[in-house]
C-alpha cells in the first residue's frame, strides 16, 4: 500500500500540460507498506539506490551516499540486538 501526502500542492492543468502554481513551499511524504521486494544497487559514481516494491506494483526509490547506507545498516544491527522484531 502506497500512502502519498502532498502539502501546499497546487498545479495548473492546461491542454494536457502540468505546471507548478504558487510558491515553492511544497513538500511530500511517501510511505510504502507491505514491501514484497527490496534491492540495493549502484547509482551513478557515488551513490547507492534502494528500491522497494509492493505486490500492487507501487515502487519507491531512494538514493543515498554510502555513509548514509552504513548508518542504516548500523541501525538495523542495533535493532537485531535489542528489538523483539527480530526474535
């Protein structure tokens, strides 16, 4: 299940073209639940791309620098030691 929340979002649709309307203070939050497939691969020369997909074909891609990926790995390892999720 993909949840998408858009804040202060307004666009103009004119003859099939979408154009930003208003100030540039827009933000978005995306959540993907019930992930069925997760992969990591190189992205460009300096980044790692994490790709998550659910059974409905919804996909979220995240590009991170290696030091950020290492931090996530450390967080997961800490969870393995302390969290009942990994029991």
